[in-house]
C-alpha cells in the first residue's frame, strides 16, 4: 500500500473540521504512516483455516426468559401521568 501523504492528512483534517498546522500535518503523516505500516504486517500472516471472529471473547447474551405476568393496573399507572384521557397517557402534539 502506498504511503499516506501530507495532502491526504490535510484533506481528512478538513473533512473532520480540524484546524492543523504544517507541523501537525507533518507529525500526523509520520504517525499515520507508522500505523498503516504496522497494520500492513497483518497481511503477511497466514490466516488460512482461521475462523473469522466478531469478538475476542466467547460472549453470549445473558437474558432472562420472557415470562407472562400481570402488569400494573391501568388506574395506578395513570395516577403518575400528568394528563390522561380515555385510559391513555395524553402528551402534547408535536405535529401540526
């Protein structure tokens, strides 16, 4: 892969609405180049037969089972609502 240029760094900084000096652009060009070179080393690894992973740890979702049970009585819920009408919470309109 080609090396990153100072003009590319300035372009990305402009897209990100960052104001950088010439010194910053030079420093970032060197630092980003080093990062890219390091990442390029990964292309040299033999990954044949390695399963793709989405996470480094074997994580499983831990969720409780859905259990049907009685909900709160409507009257108790509506006691907490600042305004209600016909058994439903009434909210200010946001559409005209």
